C-alpha cells in the first residue's frame, strides 16, 4: 500500500516539538561520538569501529553484493599464481655491476651460466601484475623515507629496488655500517627533485640477539624477546614506508629470555617465538608512529638447499627452471610462519591508533617456493668459473635471490601497495 496522508503528516511534516526532540537527540548522539573518539580507550575505539564495520557489512549483504576485501589494493590474490615464461624480456632489468649491492647477488656479473631466471614472470591467478616503473615509483614516493627492516632477505629486496631506481636517477650512498657479517645499516639518497631515501636495518630477529647471527663460529643464539633493537626503533617515526621481513633465523637453536628469565623451560617453539616477536614489533610501530605510514610485512620466501646434497655440494641448488604446480608444495613450517604473519598483521590493522597507518602483507611464500632456479648457487664472485667446471665441493647461496631476478617481483608488489595508497 502507498503512504497515507496521515503517514506523511507523522513522518514528513512533524510538529515543532517533535523537530526539537529529534534535533536534541541528534546533538546528543554527535556529542557522544566525539566523547568516545577523544576520551575512550583504544579498545573502546576498536569495538565501535567493529560495530560500524558490521553495520556496513549488513548493508552490503542486504543488497546482495559481495563484501569488499579488507585490503583495497588486493583486487585479486597476488600470492596465488604461477611463473610463466616471458619472451618480451630481452635482458636484465638493470645493471647490477655498477650498482651498490652485495656482490654475491650479482648473478649476471658472476657468470651464472643459465640466464633463464631473468625471463620468468609471476602471473597471478586472477589478474595481471604490472612491472615496476622506476620513474613512476620515484614520483609516488617523492620526499619520503623508505626503510627495510629485518634479515638479509629484506636487504636483498632493498638493494634490488635501489638498483632498479638507479636506471632513472643516480643515488648517493650516504651511510655504510659494516661489522662482522656486514651491511648492518645502509642508506641511499636520491637527490632533488626526488628527495627519496632508502635505508636498510639488519635485525634478523627484530629483537636483540647475540650468538650465531653475529659470529658463525658460535652454535647457539641468545634472544631477548622483550628488547627490540636499535637503530630501527629509534628511527621509527622517521619512516614513511616500512618493509619488515624475518623468519629464516628463528629455527636456529636458541636460548630465549624474557623479563630476565629463561623461557625455554616450557619448550617454547620457534613458531611461538616468531609470532610473539612479530606482535611486539607491530605493537611498537603502532604506538610510536605519529604520522601516516605504510607498514608492509613480508611472508618468508624459503631457501632451496636440496636435501639430497650437502649445503656445499655443487648441485645444492642447480635447477634451471621453476617448479610446476604439482612439483612443490609450501612446507608445513613455512606455511605456519606465513599464517603467523597474516594473523599478526590483521590484528595490528584492527588495533591501529591512526587512520593514516596502513598494515599490509607482502605474500611471497608461494611464489618464492616455486623458484629454486633464482638463487646465486656457487656463482658468488665476479666471473666465478668462466666456463670451467664447478668443483663438487663449493660454497653455495641457495637462500638469497639473484638481482635482477625473482626478488624484483617482490618490489612489483610493493609498488602496487603504494599506488593503492594514493
């Protein structure tokens, strides 16, 4: 039935007292919201945000349209796909020989004989992943500070990015700090008009550690779970884009301390430690960030030391093609580390203190698992063998990535996150 005259009178043309009552209730509601925003605890804000989100979901569902994904840039799952051969690739993306990166990653210069690792392109299952445009990347991050925090794999990614950006603008290396294992803290500056700086902070556990990570002759690690490391913690508020990656060091034998007490007595697993550390790290970032910030946490891309051989056998990682879908699955431990990242980033996003603070996941576990061909292997030094046979016993790197190589895809994904942020 249509609306009656009385209905219109009651709802569209209410009397003056009813208007006054409605206005008063509206004002009271607005004042309540203002009070909650400025005077309520963080946990209260989260609950009200959750209520609002549920209201939006109910509205969307009632219209029979799909609920939007939590991360706007994820129009599809970039972590799910396959490596496809790309004939359009005619050479390396950039010249690593004249770029400031660790020499053992320069597979082209070091003479890795099979160049196929340069031609494989990651094809997500439901969309296309554009290659990073270095000029556009520098435009998007003009005046910003990028920080890569964690183990040597995130440093690998940072060096790849710097080399690629160097094809359009020459950076200056303004800070180098090397000690023992080397490259502890690095900073490059792209001068005006870009005014971009990129820094690496080597912190394999994100918290304080001593032992094998500092001296390979030591068999065990000492990890202080409640002591995040300098200098990245001191610089946190000066980071506009932060990429975090850790995981490879956690399975190593270690003694864990918290509040001055040993916590291994309860047989705490390294997976539990990893999750605790990741949560503590993201809580610190949340608490100490005062400006807008994009925080990207990478899932672990596994190494490919073939278990049929010792680590120093010439065939420890000698495969020349990616795995097919049915050839390799993500190992259980790697899947658990990935799951921990997904859960902790989701928790951090739900608890964020500022609207300008974004938490994202750089999901590289599966794409990394499929690339046993993308590591330096025994080609660690310039012109390592020049056609000579590789000795049966040789130093191998089956963990880090050739640059150029698969690691560039990680930065393709990073650019998509930055583009989505405006």
